[in-house]
C-alpha cells in the first residue's frame, strides 16, 4: 500500500557543525505530484560523507511502486496534458521552474553540500547556474523550426519533432542536481514524461525538485523521482517495456548492464560514462598556469568528476618541476568542513569509495610509483575524522600500472614524462576511456594539430570550462564515454 507523506520540519542534523537543515526525517518516492512512502520499501540511513553523521532515512522504491509510477507517467503522457500542450505553455512552465529553483538555491545548496560533502563554494557556483538549463530549453522549443527535406511532384514531406513517451533517467551522486537538471530540462521541454532514479548516495535534492516543478505548474505525473538502488529500482525502470528512452550517467560497468536491459525492449539508450582524461603539457607552456589548471582538474569535487584530469603527460624537460609544483599546491589545499567557505576540498562520497581509492594507490606504490604528495588519509579534528577524506595525491607512474588505465574517481592524479609530440599523442590515446583532454602549449599550430590527433575532445590552455555561455558536448570515438 502506498501512503502519502508531506511532513517537513527543521531538523538538526549536526550539532557539532552547528548547522540546522531543512531535511525531512524521511524521503520517499515523488510520484504523481506527491511524495509517497511505500510500506513495502526497505529504508536506509543517509549519512554525511564529511562527518559520518545521520542525515535522514530514505525509502527504496520497490518494484510494484516503480511499475505504478511508470503506469501513471504513461497515462499522463497519453492524456496529452503536457505532451501535446502548446510549446508556449511548456516554455512558460520551464521558466517558472527556473525562477522557483533560483529562489530555492540556498536551501538546495545545504542539502547538496550535506549529502555529497562537496565544499559550499564549489556547490554554490554549480547550483547558481542550474536554472539556466530550464531557460535555455524553454527558449529552444519556442524558436525551434521543423525541416522540409527535398520532395517532388504533388507531395509534401516535412519533419516534425514529437515527444518520445516515458523516459528513464539514471543519475550519479557526484553532481546530483546538475546531472539531473541537464537531463530533465530537455526531456520536459520536448513533452516527455520522466521517471528519474537518483543515486542512493545523494537522492534528497532531486526528490525535492519534484515539489518545485509541481508548484511551478508542471502537471502531476509528468516528473517522478524514485529513490533506491540500481537493483531493484534501476533494473525495474530499465527493463520496463513502456520505456522509450533510457539516459544514464554513471560508471562504465553500469552502462553495459543498463544498455543490455534497454536493448531487450529495443529502447533507445544514451550513456555518459567514466573518464580518465589526459592533460598534455608541453615545455613552452606557462608553467604556473598549467599547474593551476592541473590542480583544478584533478582535485575539484575531490577528483570525483568524469572529466577529471587524471593522467598528466608532461614534457621530460619540465616533468620534475611540474610534478613538484603541483604536489606543493596539493599539500596546501584546505581540507575539512564543507560548509566552511574557506574549505577547498571535501571528502569522497563513502567509506567504500575511500577504500577503493586507497587500495589503488597502495597497489601503484607497491609497483614503485613515486609519491609526490598525499597517498594517505589526512588528520582532521572531530567530527571530520569520522568522514571519508583522502589527501590530494600526486603520483609518478609508468604506463604498465593499473592506475594509469583505470578510473580512480578520487583525488589522485598520475604523471608520466614524454619525449616528443608523437609520444605525447600516443600516451593520451592509450586509454579505453574517451571523454575529454587538455593541451597546454603556447604554439597555436601544435595545439590544434595535437587536438586533431586525439581520440577525444580537447581543451587548449584551459580546463574543462563546460559551463561557459553555451551547452556543448564532450566525447570521442572510444567506447567508454
Ligand atoms: P553508477 O554507475 O554506480 O550509478 C549511476 C546510476 O545508475 C545510479 O543511479 C545507480 O544506482 C544506477 N545503477 C547502478 N547499477 C544499476 C543497474 N544494474 N541497473 C540500473 N541502474 C543502475 O555510478 P556512480 O553513481 O558511482 O557515479 C560515478 C560514475 O559516474 C563514474 O564512473 C563517473 O565517471 C561517472 N560519471 C560520468 C559522467 C559523464 O558525464 N560522463 C558525469 C558524472 C559521473 P545506485 O548507485 O543508486 O545503486
């Protein structure tokens, strides 16, 4: 049986941090315009990665509730209340969502920092621009034009874009709102119904987005959020025959599993998966700028981004200088309370994650990796000594090591020297991952020549400035992207 749940209260989650958040005691699925608690759903405790403190209970969405939500989403789609509504109406609602979200940023910011441990400075910058996604797609549908392909005789042939139906969106924990919003905004703009499953490690802010969308005028049942684990909730979504598109951002392994399930129903799939982005640094670069860029690319979000600059490919003549400068910078990074405006790096997401990171670093050290900085758990005062922190780590490695090839998804960057341009390109392309790269050189001709030979998109003398003034794509021709 499904009961509805509306209670909200000011809930003290962390006396030691002297902070009080608008967390509800428990979070369940947001279906058909209201938060619903399934009595069959098991529950788990969401903990702060920064201090291990209790945040709230989250109720997993069981299979029958998932199926019920998909049925409702399909019915609402078929009714046409959103899918066939005038684009001006959809555009207006998207703008309302943007406005409502902007007003809620301070509250969403607290939830987001508490559940991910990301420093408030970083998260504030990220959340502040999220409403723009709704505004962008609102403008796009209003200005979109169909096309008329060539035709002859007494026939007319035109292309009209129509919504697909129910779309399943699966999101990770590293940028919970950002990744959700960049999927939700275009899916809603097109007129689809949405079933979104956030990561079980950071579901709260996205569940709260349900209420924001409803209050902004989105019809009930169009946007539904189902918290829970990949198994059974994610599986029930991906394998449901009503799904018309699955959009996953997550690990490569998950991408294969999800693709298979969707494929059984011949359902379309979009995946944005792992990364191991190379940074090629030539000896004519501005060294300080390149070191700053590399530090940002390696340690933003504690290294937990898909486009993290995790493989440094440095010209041999500046290799030692570069690695030492980067390590000095890494040692000065302020680690600690994510709610402190001066904190530059927070914890990684979980104890399991820290264990995996530390295991990969130990393995590399066992194979003679040179430690320039980190490779340890930092000493922090209570309650942060209960959190999942790992020191910013710079390692000198060789390309036979596992850590050169595998995604660490933590604050660990590895470096190797190169002799000439050809070798730099070969090293950069020596990866199954294909998402992004960066090139640092003052030689413009070389920058573009090297970029052309990389198997992935490249930034030149800058680092992954994704959120400039347009929404563009990263990727390449490798499998895992
Ligand atoms: P996961 O692949 O573990 O999870 C992603 C989402 O898929 C989660 O909601 C997860 O649920 C769900 N999921 C997991 N297994 C299944 C399954 N069998 N069936 C259906 N759904 C499933 O990734 P993480 O959350 O750990 O995020 C880290 C990964 O995401 C990294 O590899 C990173 O590189 C990648 N990433 C890629 C980005 C890109 O744009 N290319 C951007 C950000 C991250 P749950 O975990 O709750 O069980």
